[in-house]
C-alpha cells in the first residue's frame, strides 16, 4: 500500500510540474465492479475477474491485441518444427518486477506449476506434453497431437519466476477449494505493464505502472485502484459522485439513466459469456433432496422439464431489462462454433414440463438445493429467485442458497451442491474451451476440469478429443456443432442467456470494450477535466 501511495504522489507531482508520461500525461484510474478476485496466484483459479486483474501483472508467451488477434508477448516468434513441436523464441532483456531476468527456466517451471491438479487452469496448456528448454531464450513445446488453437490457449498460461517461487516456497499452486494459501496467493511478481502492490479482500486491489516494462502502453494510466462493490446502488452512486471513474458491471435498471447523464458515457457490447444452471447428473442421490435412493437429475425427462419451465423472455425483459440473449447452447455469439441455428432455447411450456415430470415418476415434483452466487454475474441472485418461482409452478421445490462467489465456488469445486448457477466466458473464443472444461468427462489435466455436474457422455468425449487435434476447419467445426447439439438435446445444462455487458465511465475516460469482460489499463486513457 505504501508503494501505491508513493506512486500516486509521484504521479500527482509530475502532473503539477507539467511532466508527461509518454505522449499523454499520466493519470490514475479508479475502477469498480461487483466481484472481488479469488487469489493472486496465477495458476490457481480460472475465474474471469481474477484473470482480468492478474493479466496486468503476469504475462503469457502470446496475447490479444485490441482486435483479439494473437500477437507476440513474452515470445517474439514461434516456428512449427513439426505439427507436434513448436519452437518459441523468448523476448530478451525482460525482467520480472523484482528485477530478476526472464528466461526459459521460468517457462518450464510455470508449465509444471499450472498443470498441478489442485488448480483449475490446466485448460490453457491442454495438449502440451512437455516444455523443453533449448537455451536461455528458446523453448520447444512438445504436443500430444496438432493443436489448432494452441496460440489462443496459451494466452492465459501466465509465466511466474522460478527463482522467486523457490525463494518464497511457493512452487505448489494454491489449493483454493481447501482454503489453503501460499505466498503467491497474496503476493505478485510478474513481467507485465503493472505491478500489483496490494490486495485487501472485499476492499481493493492496487497496482502501479511498471517503468521497466518491455512493451508500449497505448494509454496513460499510471496506477489503478480496483474496488469490488457488491451493492448495485452503492456502485452506481460511486460513479455518479465521481468517487470512481469506471464501472464495468452495471445494474440493468440503471443503464438508461446512466446513458442519459451528460457527465458519463456508456460503452456497449456483448460478452462471450453464457449464464446457465448445472445439475449433478450422476450421483446416486442428491445431497439435499427428499428423493432417496435415486437422482432425479439423472433422468433426461426431469432435466428437460426444468429447462422447459424456464421463461427466458420474462428473465430478459423483467430482470435483465433487455440486456441478455436467451440461450439454447453453451457458447455465446462471437465464439467459434456458435450459430443462430444451433442456439435455439426450448419452448417455454409448463404443461409439457409437468407431463415430463409425471412420466419420469415425479408427479408431485421433488426438492433440491440451488446454489447461486450473489455478487458475480448481472442480477445473479434475482435470476435464481425467478427460477425458484418458475419451477414451483411445476411442483419442483428449489431451496435457494445464495452467497458470495468466494465461498460459493469452493462448494461447487467440492461437489457440495445439487444444482448451481454459473457463468462461463470463453477466453479462447473457441467452443472447445467450454466443451472440454464443462462437458467432457472429468479425468486428469484439462479434461472436465470444471465438470462439477459429473456429466459423462462417451460420444461428447470422443468429439472433444477429436476436435482438440483436428486441423481441417470444416471437419472440426462439424465436431463442435455435434457436441453442442448433443449437449443441448440431452439437456445436460439449462442455458439461460448470453450476457450483455455495458460499461459506464466518466466522459474523460476512453478504453477498449472487451467482450471477455477484461478491461485493460494499457488500452485506457484518462484525460484532464
């Protein structure tokens, strides 16, 4: 925190003296959203807010530019020696925030660390068997088979200093679900454009620019304060009063008012995130149901009944105020594999849903617990409350258990919930990411690493493994389409909607709207008022 204060004072003094940082005078950015990060360990939790903050400090070998095209980051060049061997030439003269040099040893170490089973980030190194050091500035990726989206996957494979990790006894990735911590879960040492200087959970994350960064910022932000504010009214009030400069998850009921405020501007865009209900489909019986000796969710007719009892248009108009796209499949527009033809939600039909329940042997419905975060997605708890009411109309009694994301996600990862609401953003912009993480049978590594609903479908497994290595685009897209269609038609999930994500900011703030909901300070300018 002291470093943050010194940096803020330095920036203010520089401004007073008329000094400039690059082309534009440096400025602070105060950014608020409802969700806190889960950890500072870059290999522990595949959680979008955590990744959005950590990408300011930790970097991968590749990254996205402003147009979501893959470009060099810590690697300057890559060459396919063969379809299963890729040589990466590493950027020279790069230093970690503690001043130590970045070398091939750090890439090899980080690969071993991100693969550890207690983390949930293995999807980003899927299909990589080995990272082999050639010399201090060259590594070879040895692949299990050709990987058509390798360069997109590894964007979120963040590189940590081997020497720093060993010095601080943090070679092991944090085991978040078992509430363990390590040095890396509270401290950061990356190579990126900003140094994270402090995290006070449920209060703020602070970061300052890294003057020794190898790259060039397009913005003028010298320091960032990220503040999680759960209460919608408080978050909006902070923006209106000028206490914060930017809010990136707006309460839907306030968007029109903020749009008309002359002191503010709203930047619109869809998000490549699908909000859905996952159900425990494979346990012998549900943990909190009144049905004993069998699991209602194991019956496709029950899953279909719950799906058909959801009035998505009512959620869109009454809860989301039009800021959602009713969903039938598990990936959103903008993701490779999504098509309007596939994305067809089931028709809302209570009568048909009741008949399905009766046919399945539950004419009087049943009970279960619905887990729900209350500070992560747009109107998450309100959506769950609406679902409870909708399902009650067909005799299904869902007991709502809403809580902050930090404790909710631990219960999800420990298989403690009968069903739960989750959102899944597709960081790679390719459907394989969602299918492999959420739907494929959970085995080791990236396969099913977020399949906490225990789905196991041999055909989807076969398709997932095939699409991961298929380089013929048409054949691969056909595999994706079949996997998404089968998931939809078997009602393994209840997709609710694809989330829209308007951001509001002061008039003097300019930034690039990101459909992965990851604002980047390097693309942000704050002009003088």
